[in-house]
């Protein structure tokens, strides 16, 4: 009997998704890949993101050669029918929701029976899972590209929330406990039963401000790709579609900055571990205007495209530590990002359920202003925000601190709709997918879940940005000023946010002390008036 075809989504591009030794399809199974134009029409994506994803898909198809049937169609459903040469039967009571990011009600179950039509590895979005789950004769294989299986996480969650809150609430599911469990389970940075160096968490060693009087870090730059004819073809297609009015993008394109093939991804990983990992930890949370990358790995995009497996990333970093080539604080910080935070976010996406998408505990409903939607950095006076927005406009990427403490903090302080903020991050970042951005934005950045994921809202005044960057020096605003023409919009916005949510935050032990500070502000009425008059204009 001929092996069943295997459907390969555009974020399942590494060899581990086709490896039968680890739950993949038959070694000789034909592969189907579908480039659906409807995905680009559905959202106004960053141009560089659209280019990267299509380039990576087409490169993978070229590698697979005659084994793959690569279909360009309007929708996934139409493409699948073209690839199979016949209508695709659907389970009774289902409807065609398409595929990609977005809604749906699929679960995070590990697999879905056996089918004679085709196989597919567990998709990364609920919408895609609903799509394949509605097809009759499809076998959904276990998820790949992560360290922890769905079932194992469910068991850990049940144990961790056994104090009465219930696994569905997630109130006891904090990152630190999960991270230590993953470390022990995979023997990552462990010396027997104890963490290497005697401490699980080295965050205190990884929060140094940037070196003063230096515009850039003294470290070798990240790996950079060389574009080829496939990149050129994708760019011509995007130009034509945009001219024809089929699609619309934000941001700037080219040259490509992130890996689009397995070989490129391995080169990027090797360069980071060999030349950049050692300096990563201490300045992990710092920002420099002229050095947006600093010592960060830039591996989130190839990881989320499936070009790298997280195990090979953390294991290579640990080998560097064991060989004396990188200090423990840098390696632990990198391992925490991948084996801790990335795994945590992936599993919470499924664990919290589809209703999590609509959480809005703070009742923020303001629409995103046009200058933010259009990535119009030139309209912004605040240097930190203008710099971060320009980085997104030009590259589709910033590291985690500009995302959280500049871009996300602006949205939180101004009360923007968290669903719209989530959509913006999804569209505008090259590493953004539904599973990535939903917990990161709803939970971590906007506190819209009311504390299911974090213990407090993450926002600050200008003092934090001033301490952790070189962005405030040339700024027209002063980080210590709350009122007046040179008042920092982050400082004023911070106090206005505390005032707006005073009752809720006063009851939180992590924020109660800050709320009490409102009583010492003699200029609070003026501050609130100034903030209100600014409205949604660019600060």
C-alpha cells in the first residue's frame, strides 16, 4: 500500500517534522505544501514577514524536490483538493474555517485517531487544527518543535494547580515552577539533582544597563543571509500582488535578515553560540539605539518556522558552558528563553482555551491609533518609542524589552484594546504567530487575563527606560518629569495607569506600594489632564 500524503504547514519546515523515528510520517510519504493567498489577504502583515515565510516555504519545497506537491491556491481547502485530485471529505457537522491563525475551538490533544486520507503534524494554531480536524480521514500526529508533549504538560498542570484552583484556571501555573520541571526532565544545566552553579535563576546577573559611552556592544555581529533567486521570485510576487491590490503590507522589505533554510538556521545558531552567547546574559534586558540586536540570538524566527528544534539549541548552548566557552549566566538566560518561556507560552496557548483570546480584565477598549498601525516612527517625538517603532518598521523585529517595556507599555498605559494589540504584534513581527502572541500579549504585556499568567502588570515610568538604555539622553522629554511640555509620556502614563486601576492594583501585593505613591503626587490633577488632552496622538 502506498504511504499516505503528509500535509506540511509553513511553520513545520525542519527535517524533524518528516522524521518517522520521532512520530513523523512514513519515510517515503509524498508531501503536500499549500501557499494560500487568503492568509495574506486576511491580515495586513509586515512585508518582511510575508517575504520570509514564503521564501522559507519555497526553499523547503525546492529541497524536497519530486517528493513534494507545492500548490499555490486561494485557500488551504482549495489547495488540498488540487493536491489530492479529488474533493476532500469532511466530517459531519463541521464547516470550512480555513487555516492559519485565529479562532476555532480545537483542543491541544496530542493526536486525532487514524485516517486514510493524509497525515499532518499537530498544527500550531487553533484555526489550523480545526481545519484539519474537520477533514474525514486525516491522522493528526503529535506536535513537533517543542520539548514537552501536550499530555505531559497537562499532567504537570494538574499537579501544580492541585491546591483547589483547578487546572483550567492556571492560577498556580507560574513560569518558574514550569521552567525548573523542564530543566530536570530534560537534564538541562543540571549537576545531578541540583541546578548547575547551585541556582535555578540567574536573572539578577542578567539585568545590567548598557555600557556607558558606547553606542554598540563590542561583540561580533549576527549571522546574515545571502539572498538567492527564490528570494527574488518571492519579492517580485509580493510586488505584483500589492500593485494589483490583492494584498496590503506594512513595514519595509529587504534585504532578508533571518534564515529561510535549515542550513542557514544552523549557521545562525553556530555563529551565536560561538561568537555571541558569552556576552548575551549581562545585557539581555538593555537597549541601545544604534545596536538593536546587541547580543541577542535572532533565532526566534527560524525556531518558529520549524527550521531549528529547541533541543538542539539549548543542548549546544550547554555544551558551550561545559567547555568553558560561555559563562553560566548567559547560558542560563538563553536556556530560560527557549526551554522556559517559549515552552510555557506554547502550552498555555492550548491550556487556557479559546476564551482566553477575549480576556479583557482591565476593560481597555481604545482603538490603536493610525500612527502605530502604520509603524509611523517619524510621527513620534518620544525617542524610545520612535526608535522601537522604527526597528519594527525596518526589520519586523525588536528584542523582548522594547516589545514589553516600550511598545506594550504604551498600549497598556493608553488603554488600547488587547485583542487589537495582539493582532498588531502577530502581523508586525517576523516571529509572530497566534500561539506566540496570544499569551505574550493578553497575559504578559497587557495583563488582560487579570493575573492568570503574571503576578502584576508590566509597565514603568521613564526612569526604567533611562536606566536600561541610552534612549533618554537625546529625547525631548525628561524621564523624571510628570507634567509640563517636557514631561515623559511614560512617566505620566505610568501614574495615570495606576490611578485608573487604583482599586484593583491596591489589592495586589506586587503593586500596592506603587499605588500608595499616588497620594504623594501634588500634581496628579494636572498630570491626568495632560494625559487626557494628549489622547491618541503620537507622544
